């Protein structure tokens, strides 16, 4: 039944999604899996953890499934952990995930999902890093988006984060735009997270100091070199008494559907930098292709 899902019948997809997720929520977790999950939790000293997914259908060459499965942050306690594991499994069969797989011609019956437990990082600043420019395709540019608090605000598209472009070859900051940082997500004192919705006053202070930006970009370069492919990386930063602070790499996945670098026509090379100054915000792909050629 799942393999023959039709995208043009969203009502049936919604019903199937709800039926599967209800079945997963009502079924008991096999003892062998529950025991392994609790064993892993205790090895992490039983403190707060993040529960993340790793699905077999993620990060295909022509499709990006990132963010479609459930992530639970600041999970504290054994029963909440098992509940988060169950929610992670069920999210593989959300209506959105099923429809996207159908559009990408992915066999619904073949997908599997593993659950990852990570020690919770109570980040002061977090975000994402791309070791190639996802808009222009430029391989020498590394992109960092940063926001105060946990990275869920950036990953979930809830904020306009600080946006930094780094030259990998010269190891310097090429461009930096401060974000509005409309939402800050923090871990609650018990478990779970809380969200503060407030547009901060304009500030000239970036979320990450320049020294930290350059150290993070070097970590990105090292990770890309290790995997021999451009990477999409989630990171967290804890401020300490140094200018650099402490970074944690939460996950790294290959960048999918990365465009070829844009080819700038001869005359435009002379004026492209001046034109860039006229944009009040960084250009979108359509803006760029107006002045460039493939």
C-alpha cells in the first residue's frame, strides 16, 4: 500500500501517515532496543541529551531530506528518552516525509531510520556551516549562519541569522551581515526547550567573534577534506574566557544538489563588486543569474 502512494491524493496520504504514526505510538518498544537505548543514555552519564535521526533516504545526490525527521533537544530522564525515540521513529512517516519521498521516487517500503543520542550542548551560539556556497556553487567560499542560543532556530528557518562568507583559500572573512535574531531558543531548566520571540535592537556585535569564525571555518575545511566532499554542518559554540571559545560539531552531511560555480561574463567582472554594494540584502539565485552565465 505504501509503495503505491499517489502524490495527487494528499487526503489518503494524510490518513496513512496518521495511521502509521498512531501505530508506532501505541506499540511497545522491544526490550532489546529499549535496553540498548537506556544503556547508551547511561554511558552519557544520564544527563540531558539530544535525540536525532539518521534515515537511509537522507542526503541523496538529487534530494535533501534534512530536517524532515524529528529532533528532540534537552531530553532528561529514561522515560522521556524512550518517548523521544518513539517520536523520532514516527516522524519517518509524517505526511511531509511521505509526500517528499513519493515525489523523489523513493521506495516507501525501503526506508529505515536509526536514532542517535548525543550529549546535549548548552550552546551560547549555534548554527549551520556550508563548506561551499549553496547559492552560487563557489567551492572556495565557506558560509556560516549563526544565532544566539540553540541551533534549532537557524535549522528551522525561524530567524534571520548572522551570515558570514569566508574565503577558504585566503582564510579571511569576505562578507559579514548581522542578522535580526528574531528568535532565541534555550534549554529549559528541567527538560525541553523554550523560545524567546523578540527582535533584538540593532547591534554592531556579531554573535561569533572573528577569531571564533576563523577557527570554525578551519574545522569546516578539515571536515570537508576528511569526507572529500562539500559538507553541510551543524555546530554549537560555548563561550569561555578565551576569544575563541569551545566548538562542538553536532553533525555533518554531504551537500546535495550543489550547483556548478557561476561563470561571470567578462565585462561583469569589472563592475560586479560595485553592483553587489547596491543590493540591500545578499542576492538570491535569480538575481545572480541575471548577471552571470552557466
